[in-house]
C-alpha cells in the first residue's frame, strides 16, 4: 500500500516538473527570438510576451523618426527675432531729419486778385524831344548825343529780318556817373513821322554798343532800321539804358 502511494505521488510530481519545464522552455525560446529580432533591427525593440502569446509586440523607438525632434540650433533660431524686421538706426535718423518724407507738402494758395496793383510799378518818363545833334543828359550824369542819321540799304541777315530802305543812326554815350555802366543794357529805337516803328536789322552798318563803359569814358554805336522814305521827315530816336525810367528823345530829318 505504501509503495503504490509513493509511486503515484512521485508520478504526479514528475509530470508537474515536466509541465513547468516545457513552460520554461517556451519562455526561453521567446526571449531568444526577441533578442534575435532586436539585433536584426536596431530601430525596433522586442517586448517578450507571457506564456501563451502568439508573437512579441514591437514598439518603435525614438530613433525611427529623427526629423521629429528639433535641434538646439533650430530652437535658438525660433526664439530669436529676425534682424530684418527691425528698422535700422540710419533709416530712423533719416526719417527724423527729413520731415517732408512723412508729411505731405502744403499746397500753395495764391493771394490777391486781378484788381490789385503792384507796389513796384515804375512810370516811364520821356524827356522833351531835342534836335538830333544836341546832347541830352540822364539824372546820374550819363550823356547821349545822336551824331549821325543817314539813309542806308539793309540786307536781311538774321532770321525774320526784312531788307530794303533803311536809316542808319549813330549815337555817342559818355559816362559821367560815378561807376562803370553796362552798354549791353542800352536800348535804341526809331520811329517814322507818323509813329511807325522802324524794324531793327543786323546787316549792313549795324554795330550796337557793347561791353562796359568806364567812368569818364565814351563809346559810339550804330543801329540800322528799315523805314520807308516817306516817313523820314522827321524821325525820332529813343534811347534808354539800365533800369532807368527816363527815355531820351531826339527828333530831326534824315540827311
């Protein structure tokens, strides 16, 4: 009786040992397979399952997506604002120095009306007509005389000029003032007996006054005007210079 019980108990214990041995062998096999998979794929980690599992579960590691994480340099670039977005000190200083760059100019509004008169108006005065060969005098001491008036023929030289019968007039100017005078400001005109103006020409004997006339100096100039012969008795010569408001007049027949 005793031996049978012992044998039955021993058999049960041996069968239990065999079952646990098989279970341990299954776990060991799973561990070996997991280690083999991990060695083959460096980006995966095998997690062994318990007894009775079909296959170990695999979890992706952080190294499978290296682009998902930002590097420290990328974080620093995001934290720092762009320098291009800030205005430079030179541009700010130039904007302050030039207020018209930001503020529009005010429109200019004219004042006055057409009925107003300028305060700087000058009345031109005419000296009484003198004979052609008599001397006339300006207020500043400059004297003028018409020394010669003769008939002439004018040849058209400049654009728009007309040739034909003309009158050549020679004037003499003497500087009795206290300063030199600009002879380029001298204006000489001529009109016929009915007031018709003679047309100045640059051909023939024309030699207008030019240059600067020193104090106490004198100079002569000749001006040629086209004028019909019927209007030469008498003719009137008008002379003015500078900004003066006086016009000297000489009248007489053409010789």
